[in-house]
C-alpha cells in the first residue's frame, strides 16, 4: 500500500526531503544560538564602553552603534562573506576562507551586539544610584559589586529587551541562505523548486520556526517569573 504523497515528500531517505530539512534546521539553530550568544558577550562589553568615562571609548561606542544599528543585517552578511577574505589578505597576506555559517554568526554578533549593548546600558542606567553608593559604603570592591549587586539587577531589567532580540535573531537567520548556507529556509526552497510543492515545504519551515518561537516564549516566561520571584524574595529579606 502506497503512503500519502505528502508524507513521502517529508520522509527521510532517498524518497523524501526530511533529511535536508532536518540538517537545515540544525544549521539554523546553530546559527541563531551561536550568533545570539556572541552578541550577548559583545553587547555586555559594549555596554561598559557606553558607560565609560573616557571620551574616546564613548565615541567608539557611539560610532559603532550608529553604523551597526543603521545598516541592514543582510548588507553586513554580504560584506563579511565577500569582502572579509579580501581585507584579511590585504592586511595579513593570507587568504581567509569565510564560510556562510561563519559570516552569518559574525554578522549576527556584530549587528545584535549593538542592540544588546544598548539594552544592557539602559538597564544599568535604570538601577538606582543608591545601589552603587551602598556598595562603596560597605567597602565592596568594584568587580564583586558588579558581579553580585549590579549585574543581577541589570539582567532582570534587560530581560524583556534581550528576549525580543533573540526572537529577531532567530528570524534573521533566514538571511544567511542568500550567501549559500543550507539552512532550513534554503532547504525548503530547494525542495519546493524540485517538487513544485512550495506550499508544503514553506509551511513545514514556517511550522518549525513557530515551534521554536513558542518554546522560546515558554522558556522566557519561566525565566521572567523566576527572576521576579528572586526580586520579591530579596525585597522581603
């Protein structure tokens, strides 16, 4: 008995495109998680630059923010993929092979690092100055004060913005397919072109993104409740 044609097209093995879609989904998630994680690290560093007392450091932040928040993510991906090898060869004399995945992760890091930096900077500025003064009055050194007093509060304040950035990063992974990354969107596009069933494969990609987005919202809500509970416990103490 023959199975459903739809199920056959989505099956694994030579009969369907399930393998390609699954590999594309894995690449999409690697790109999203890697780019977002690096954007968090870069953004935190940039937030300190934004709050620096040194004019040169603050100027660097202002220029960086203006450029990376004003340029389309797709243009940054194209620039890194096509121009970074040329620039590296000019500067070092060595050719650097930039893969689509590398270009995508770097682009997401650079672009959304600026958004993370702005979000964290705003969160730190919203912390009452009395927290800093109390830490100094108690003789707490700078690094322990930031680690145990300032940053935990900044994380709670920045959580809504960081959550929104994650959702945007997840959607922007599709842009990297334009430089040849065999992500979920490109796999769905290839399958749709080969079978002339665009509704089926684009719907499958859409469902996959919706599932990840739904799970992300569940995790974000739990983190938000946990952080809110910690805040209430700290106030009660």
